[in-house]
C-alpha cells in the first residue's frame, strides 16, 4: 500500500511495482516483478484503487 500512496501517476506506479523483488534465483540474484512481466497486471488491478486518492487531493483533504 505504501507504493500506491507514494505514486504520482500510473506510470510512476508501474515503475515502482516493477522494481519490487518477488523472488530470488538459485544464484541469489533477485527476480523483479518487471522480469516476469507482472508490473502491468498489478498496475491494472491497482488503477481503480488510485482514484480515491486523486479525489481526496482535489478536495484538499
């Protein structure tokens, strides 16, 4: 949820989600969400969740 709150727009949200480590390989290198092409799907799922934040910003609350 912190990523959602920190994102400025949908592009920024997708970049932040893509930078998340989701696993480690056997050689202990990280697997990022963008490596398995999951950042786009996660962005679509969270797109509607971002709308209330934009409304609250417009209301100055």
